[in-house]
């Protein structure tokens, strides 16, 4: 049986609307995921155990941080997945066929990377760690956000896309530090993207991700 379509919110225009039903005490969960266009993200608002009550879409650099803050105020738990624990056919309605006319995107490609950030990757602590980007790297800055095995956590890599050089790596918790990291990256004139699988060589990823033993590239 088809799942009924929940309300859809374009987060670029407003985040002041009511997202959650008022007459429930069920646990509120928000599943974030990357999209084929890495400057955008998709969000599913779910009442435990499996009732999807809204879908949202927005831009990573301007909407993701404020959206997480709003969900925290709404007492929701925020998680990041390369593909959330919802029926695949339901998710694909919003990946390959966005619910508005005249908007085309490509289907996802590649195999997602989901691993652990090693202890050598420092935690992001906003306001105390200094600049993310070193001096002398002015053009082509791109901050890649990557889901980890723990859906409450993220990995951020500062990459020069032309060379593939990684200039910084940070890890953190979504609800604690992701919004502040995005804001700092934008202030430092970096593009911010969310990827299931970043376009980096395996030997580069191996420095920052400890992949599960069952992973086969």
C-alpha cells in the first residue's frame, strides 16, 4: 500500500511553519540525507516508530544550520544518513522526482561511504579553534560534509577541488556543532556541500575514514 504523501516544505523560503502535530507525545526524529545536487539536503520528519509527518528540502550553506536549530527547539532528535531508514520507494519520490514542476535532478550515483572518523581527526569546537582554512588558500574552497556510522555525528573535510588536497578535517555532533561549522566555513568564503560519497581518491579518504571491514569499493 502506498504511503500517504506528507506535507512538503521548501526550507529556502521559511522555517517558521508548524512542522509537527501538536496532539502527540511520540518521539520526534529528523532524518537528514544528501541529494544528487550536493549543495542541497533532504529532511524527513518522523514520529516514532515510522510515521513520516513532513518532508523538507533546502540549501546546505544557508538552511541546514537554522533548520537543525529549529528542530532542537521542537524537541526533535536530528540524525544524518546517506539513506535514512524509510522505504526506498518513498525516498526516491523526493530524490528523482521533486514535488514541484520543472525541476530536474539526476539520480544518485556511486556507493556511499559510511565509516568512523579516527581519533586523529580533531573535534570541531566553535569559536576556539581559529580559522578552518589556512592562509594562501583563497580560491576554490569547498567544505565537504559526510555522514558517519553514528548518525548523530558528521565529518567535515576542507578540500581544494581542482587538486583534491585536504586542508582540514573536523568531526563533531550534528546538534552541537554542525550549524556553527557551516557558518564559519561560509564566513571563510567556502562552498559547503553534503555528500554520501565525496569524489576523493580512496587513499585520501582512508586518512579520515575508517571503513567497515565489510566495505567493498
